């Protein structure tokens, strides 16, 4: 067993947040080194597969002209438009056939940063006996942060894969880590 496998146990699930082309260099809302999370998260995915642990992958999935876009006075350039190439998962992310996809950001009236926000995810995790979530992906200071905090509120133990995430901004990352620490989030680094 390698180190990652040793750290995983029954009752764990892996949650990969929004590792989509639009959030990587060359995409519509590129995050610096966003693509660097891919080889790291692939190692966690492989370990979760070996241990038969559930793997969830979320995707930001906006309708054309979404309320979060600049054209509607939102904060973001258009990104992750449903069925567009940019909304696809990063081409090198090795998601297994068994992955559970969670789609969010489809609401017309408001944005959904957290993967828990009206998706029913917490119910599915509980049904499968999940106690702990290992979370990585994009962006650390937006959707990863919102998801991790909601995961804690829902009563799960949450561990952030600290080198398997990247922020939109450095100050955003510092604030996010502080909030996570205050909420009891654990941190693990892939070696
Ligand atoms: C995200 C900005 C806008 C994210 C989604 O996945 O972190 N960030 N939409
Ligand atoms: Zn979005």
C-alpha cells in the first residue's frame, strides 16, 4: 500500500470539485496552475478505486447568460456553459466509470458555489455510510471553500487535499484556509 491508500478507510469518499477546462489555463475563467491539481488528484482517485471508496466529481454547469456572469452584473466572465467544451472535465483527469457526477450552477435565479447547495449530495453520502470527505479541486477560495464549509455543517469530517486545490487569488486562499481551520477542517498534503 502507498501512503495515500494507507490514509484512506471505509467511510471515506473523495469529492473532486469543478476540475473543468474553463478553470484551467487557456479556459474562460483560468486559475493559475489550475491544471496542476490533475496529477495530484489522479493519485487520490487511483487509491480510492483500489479501496473501493466512492468518488464524486462536481461540475459547474451554467445556462447561457447565467446570473453570475458579467453581462448580468455578476462577478464572473461567462464560463462552464452547459455542454460547451470548456465545461468538460480536464482531459487528463482520470475519473473511473463509477464516478458520481454532481451538477450545480444550473439555477436561473442565483449561483450555487457549494456542491451541497440543493443537490441532495448530503443524503446520498449518508445513504452510503460516508463519514469523511476528502476534497480537492477548483477554486479553493470559491467553490471548494463553500463546499468544505457546508460539508462540516452537514456533519461530515472534512479533509482538504491542500496541494490538490488552487485559488483564484492568493489573499482569497489565505482567508479560505482561516475559515476552514475555524470550522474544524483537516488538511493533508500528498507526498
Ligand atoms: C467557481 C467561480 C465561478 C468555482 C465557479 O468552481 O470555484 N468559481 N463559478
Ligand atoms: Zn460558475
